[in-house]
């Protein structure tokens, strides 16, 4: 319905988010954009961290500061259903003064 949504946040952390009507599997296996068939569902991907691009196969080795080498880590995401006109996202996610 119009105006309904979800508010995602990770208290005290940054993250990447993507919402699409195409699954990761479909995006991986389709050879051409015209082969994609939009789903009625919305797929949401939340990434706490990502390793940088580079593998030394066709350029310099990825600098260690851009590598994701952690074997274990902890991350907390919050998710809240919202109505667009009833919410100020900054009030929701910023600490109260």
C-alpha cells in the first residue's frame, strides 16, 4: 500500500542497503537485462561490511585497510514498519538529547 515502508538502521554503525525486485540468483544468472523478470516481492540486502575490489589478477593487490579479514564479528540491525507521513527517520535513529 502507498506510504507503507520499513526503516532499517544499525545503531552506531554504517552499512550498505539495496532493495530490488530481482533476486541475487536472478541477477547472477541472467545474461541480459531483458531476461530479468521482476518479482512481486522486494528483496532486501543489508551488508555490514564489504571487502574492496581487487585480487592482484589484473592490477595491484588490494591494500590491507580495504580487506575484510575478520573471522568473527558482531553487528546489530534494527527494522521497524512505518508509514511515510508518520515518521521522521532522523528522530527515530538519532540518540535523544
